[in-house]
């Protein structure tokens, strides 16, 4: 099935990618009822995504993982490395499996949701990632912790890029990896939310990261945060 364009322009342009027509219809119906969201198109498998993104220039892509021709993980990697204007990607799946969670986030996705998510949470997720934040629910953080629980202190070497961070930025990154929101970070560090956002922006810029999700992945991969610290 070829992607279908929608000429309406709204602040949040969403592309739905899923091989199940009923799922696409359901997601489109939910998001279509939100005034500030427009579903600009659909794709039935990962192989169609690159051309759809190029033609429709969505702000957010809702991406299924298991699809024919090309799965959602590979499609995510391709559009986030080849698109002139990178959209935010939210992975949708019925499979609540650890390796999918980590693979999706490592591929560059800004969020991960199960398909039984409530309509309210789905809409909130689209708004959140479009605003430049990242969707990292506590359950996702726990999965990352579990994945790295077996790493020893000897093998969890700090990535050299972390040396560019100030002590305060390292502290902020550690707290980010625990799943704290900006408001919670501000309260914990006794600073304003504006200052927290500035620190987060500096961390992302120095490490060359897209968003908070990638920052959390880096924190666990490098051993900056250990499971005992969450």
C-alpha cells in the first residue's frame, strides 16, 4: 500500500507506519480528533518509509517494529541518518521485550509505546516528542537498567566524550538516567527548570545526541549510571 498524503498543515505532522490496516485506522482516528495534530500519511511497511518521509516531511513518525520487507528498527535507522529533516520517531509494538526496547532507543527513536497505550497517552507522547523532549517512561528506564545489570565495573568504562561534561552536567546526566523530569531535576538540584533545560541542552550538544533518550542510553552504556544507582 502506498503512502497517502494529507494536504492539511498543522503544527504537528504525523506519519503512521504499520502493516495492519486496522491499527493504522485506529491511530489515525485517535490523532485525527486532536485539533493540533494532522495525520499526513500512512505506510504499510518499512520499505515505504524513506520515500514517505521525504515527500510528507512529518514531525513525528509512529513506527511499528515487525513489518514485511523492512522492519521498523531498520526503517528508523535509515530515516534518521538519511533524511534532510529528521522527524522524531515513536516506536509502537505489541511485543513488550527488552531487546526491542533497547534496539529501538539505540536506533534513534525518541520514544517507545506498547500498542495498548491509551489514546490520552498516545496524544501526549506525540506532543512531547514534537516539543523536543523524549518519551522515556519509568518502565523503559527499568528495562535499560535490567539490560546492563550484568555489566561489571571493570567493563563499564566511561566513554571519552563524557570528559567534556562539567561536574554539574554529569550530575544532571545521572539524574536523567534515573528518569527524572525537568521539574524533578529542578527540585532535586535546587535550581530553576530553565537552568535545568540549559544544562540538558549543553549535555546533548557536547555529546552530539538527539534527545534525552539517547542521553540515558549513553549513561548506561558507559557505566556512568549503574543499576544500584536507580
